[in-house]
C-alpha cells in the first residue's frame, strides 16, 4: 500500500477540549434513515421488498481536532423529500423522523457544527454529504475522482446533488491514502467501486483496537460474505477489488463497520456512548 500523505490541521482550528486527553474517542451517530428496494443490495430479493438503511456518521475526537466521517442526510429530507432530493426521492425513500440528522446527533454529545475541524466525505452521494453546508469552519477531505464525478452534467442520475457538496467550504482534495494527523490514528483509504472516489477510514483506538469505516465500499455485510455486487455500483471489478483490501484488514483483526447495515447498527454503541 502506498505510504499515506499527512495533513496537519492548524492548531488555531482545533478544539481546546479535545487536546486535554491523548486518547481518541469514536462516537457513532445517526445521519438519518432511508428505505430502498432490497434487490438493490441483495439481487435475489423479491421485487418490491424494501430494506431499511440506517445512515451512519462517525465522530472521531482526536487530540488535535474533531473529525466527522460523513454528514448524512440533510434535515429537509425528512421534512420535504421531493423538494430536497428531486427524482432521487423515488429510489431513496426517507424513513426518518424530523430531527433525525447529524446536527441533532452531535448536540447529544455536546458539540455543534463549529466544533468540527475536519469533515471526511467518504463520497459525495446525497446521503453521505447532505449536511456539509452546516460545517462552515471545517476542512472537507474528498477524493479527486469523486469530486470530478459529482461535477458531471448528469451527476444527479448517479446520486449527486450540487446543493450538498458545493457549499463554499475549504477542501483538501486527496488521491491516495492520507493520514489526517500524521500519527496513524485516522488514515483515509481509497476503496473505489461503489463510486469512483469512495474512501474509507482506518481508525486506531487505544482500548478497543482498529476499525474500518467502509462507507459504501461495504453498505451491507451480506455483500462481503457472498462476494456479491449491489446494483448501485459504479464499477463491479473495482468494487470486488476493494473487497480484497477489506478482507485483508479484517484478517488482521480490524473491525469492519458497514455504512447501512441495520443488523450491525443495532449492535453498535451509538450517540454519547463512545468507543475509545
């Protein structure tokens, strides 16, 4: 694997409270909930059967700053999905209460948008970067190929909404493995296939070990177990190649966190109950 590049966040942006402890903490937060055709992910599922998809966001409270991996669905998705999502509302059906989004989730752990130093966009589909506009003080990390895909004239047909990602925030555009703080605790790993620039995060915690936040490189665990490719995949060959890296890390003892797996979601600590 290529040696990761390092991003050093200016100390003036970091949160004083997060420097008081040398341990990093990880909070798994709700970014909303959707329903889709189950056969999108499990090809043998009957037509019309739906699958529930929790939308996960992850807060990483690093000693040098607060990192948010994905921002989930915009609050308007619950309030007026057609107005926010347009044609996408037919395929990504909101199944979330008003107020079920990452801003509320952050408030439950005592933080607001201005407390976030870095937002990692695993990719730019609307259910992963819908709240980017709220994080005005953060630097956004995104893969170059993902940004290019989101700028295509027909990008909305592939799940991209300009209103989600083109919000004027500072961007750090990556194209290779990237160690955010240079200490090996949060390393961004490109895992393309679902989309051109899908990027995971390898997280190393002191007490509970290593975690891979896969984003939609692995939306539901069954795809990895069956070596199956969801229908909403940009490139099947690249997708399966990324599975090889996920399996390699899991064999080394890394815990794999899927982005939308309901059964796994039920077992995870969430909200203020942190991993450390």
